[in-house]
């Protein structure tokens, strides 16, 4: 393994991290925004830094699959080290895993919120195709849903909200896959599209080499978006389930952004160019989400906010 450098901090990460230079500003959806309680944002930042580091390892095209798994296993060992305590020094290059371990201990959140992500990225190292929608949903269960559950746990929310949170996170992940379907194929030889749906249209993954979507591929995209719409119907119930007004507003904004991106992907063609949210979309969806929660709680259409946020 070679020494790498964390571009966000300038610190050396000997032989483990392979930072891409991406940060929260590069994400499609808000990460630890000002809507969340200020006291919790450092924990969210720690969780994001961990997730970003292991995602970068999984997505590094220069690493062999076995090398990726070795590095991810090192993160997992540091995160779950039973002998480590609050003052234990991290192993070199595994600082982000150590920071998350201490954060999870301080907030009494299960390590599964981190180890599930590691399992997903280990899968990315070796699994390049998805046979059907069910397989894709199974991947999202590991790669996306832990993020929403982490935020609910951090805010002390009722686990009864996990279902709606899972639906939202899975929808977001699939939307990201549709946006990036061509880049994922060309850069990593990964295809997060149901193989049986492609085959039903007489297509295979080489359709992603085209510069415009043929009718059959458009139908595959629309089937995926139909699935996303079903997920978002359940996700729309999430803000009303939450006691924290701030988390409810954050989730409502994200639901609105997901709905808007779904519309854009219906209208646009990800093979012809990246379909993305605009600054105006972020502003309008932000206002709609925040005001929807505020008016809903003011007039009793949602659960009352708790006193924490």
C-alpha cells in the first residue's frame, strides 16, 4: 500500500485512505445542513467523513478488489475494536474510523450504522451487476438506509420511523445511480440497473455507451423511476413522524428535492448529459419543505415538535 493524503485536512493517511477530493458540497442532497441542531452537526460531520473515506476506497479505479476489501476491513476493525476506549489512539490512516467509534459511543448509537456501509462498499468491490430490482433494493439496504437510521438515532427518534426513512434513503440512492449510470459503467464497470429489465427490452449494459437513450432504455429508466415514486410515497410520511422539528424540516426538504429530481430524470436523458438539480431547485424545494413542516405543525397536521430542535 502506498501513502495517500487526505485533501480535506492535508494529513497523511498512510496506506489506507484514497481520498477523491469530494466533500459534502459535491453531494446531491444536504449533508448536515444548518437545519440540524448545532450540537449534533459535529457528529454528523464525523459520520460523513467516515462514509466519504470508505466510499472513496470502494470507488478508486486503481485499486484491485482484494486491496479495497483489505482497506475496508481495516476500517471495520478500527471501528469495532472491543479493546479501544475514549482515549485510545487510532491506528495510522484509520483516524476517521476511530473518530466515528468514539462519536457512536458518546451518542449510544450502534456500530451497525458504520459496518453496514462497509459491507455495502465491500460488495461494490466485487459485485458489478444487479440481476433484478430486488437485488438493487438489497444493496441500498446496506449502502443508503444506515444513513437515515443514523440520523434518527442521533436525534433520539422512535425506531417506528425507520421504514419511511429507509424508503427515502433507498429512493435517493437509486436516483443517484440513474444520474451516474454512464459514469459508473465507464469508470468502474458497475451497473446499478436491473439486468432483467434491460434484457426484457433486448438490451445489455453496452447501451450505456450510447449518447442518447433508445426507447427501450427509456422504458427501463421509467420503470426505475416508478419504483422511486412508490418509495417516495412512503417517505413523505417521515417528517410528520419526527419529534424534532429541525430533522423534520431537513427530511421534508430532501423529499422535495428527490421528487424534483425524479421529474427531471423523466424529462431528461442521463446518456446525453448529466441530469442535475439547479440552484433554483434547491431554493424552491428548501422553502417548500421548511414551510410545509412549519405550517403543518402550526395547524396541527403533523405531530408537535419536541423541545430538542
